[in-house]
């Protein structure tokens, strides 16, 4: 099953018979590889149960799986398709959690080992992280599949209303944001814009996974990026990098 068959993948994620295959042991939260079968269509996915989330002082408890889904919705609304198909599965072997299509990739090929040519392809990634306020963009969270397509994973600590950006990707600091990306961002801002007392379809969808304050902060970050038209420099008053870096 190819990742760009998004509707079919989402249907399998939501309705397929789920079987645990194994656990990923290097993360902070419980994360499992699962297989899904829906009327003979099969795929592998990453399952992050809400009950396996480690409490964080600055993020609402039991909210990380929902943020994974919100990141997918933003990626789709931008038409960048950076985040693999992701849904919130209400029932699973360990209860509610996010399910995301597993992307086959070489784990030894990541941000710190990318060729210069692949580093140059990361401007949409950098802008995406600025928009969603990603607090944990590690080098291993940027994948390249067998077709050389870039994918982004691990968005459980994004969308905070306060400034939290921590990323390894500061390659474009001070550079103008390309016009094509600004056009996509402006279209996204327009989709997010709501009438008084009536949220837009995109805002209403996101409010199913984020608080209203977080959605308003997302819109405000889009406005600031459109106004500045430049990739910012790392903030001097706080740590701008995640730990560990990989």
C-alpha cells in the first residue's frame, strides 16, 4: 500500500483488524509496530496509545496522540503531504491512540547524514515546524523513503500556545521564505480563518484535537510568518535544539 493512496490508507487505519507486531524501545512513550488487515488490504502502522504517554509539565495530559493527528491535518491542508496518514483510533489493544502509516526507510540515513542536495529540500520541513511550533524535531524524525520522498514523524509535542520551537534544522536562518511556500501558507491561513462565532471547517476539525487557544496560536504563527517572509534565527534567550539531537 503506497502512502500517497491517502483515502484508502486512512480507511484501513480506521477500520482494519489490528495486530501488535512489536515495540519500539528507544522513545519516551510506549510506541508499537502493528499490522492491519481490512478485507485483504494490509499495511503496517505505528500505534501510540494514550495510556502510554509520559506526563509532561508543559503539555496537557493525554494529548500527545491527538497532536499527532493535528499535524497530519495541517500537512494535508497545506497540500505538502509531509506527514504520513494518521488517525485517532478509539479502540486498540491498549486503548485509544494514534495510528500512523509506517514508512519504510533506512534508519541510518537521517538529517545528520543527508547529502547536501537532500538538505536543500528541507525548506518546507523548516517552515512546517515553525508553523506547528514543534518542540522536538530530532534528526531521526525526517525520513526519506525508497522513492526519495521526505516524510516527517513524531509530532506529539507540537502546537503549544507558547513558543516552544526546538529543532535541528536551522539551515535556512535569515533566508527569505520561497514565494511558493508563502503562497501555500497564505492559502492555509485563509482556510483557518473563521467568522465570528463560526469556526471554519479546518479550524473546527483541528479543535477536535487541539484546544481553541492552540488553534488561535497556530493562526497567529501563520500571520507572523507571512508578515516576516523570512526564516527566523535561533532564539538567543532559550535552548533552540532538542535533546538528544538524534
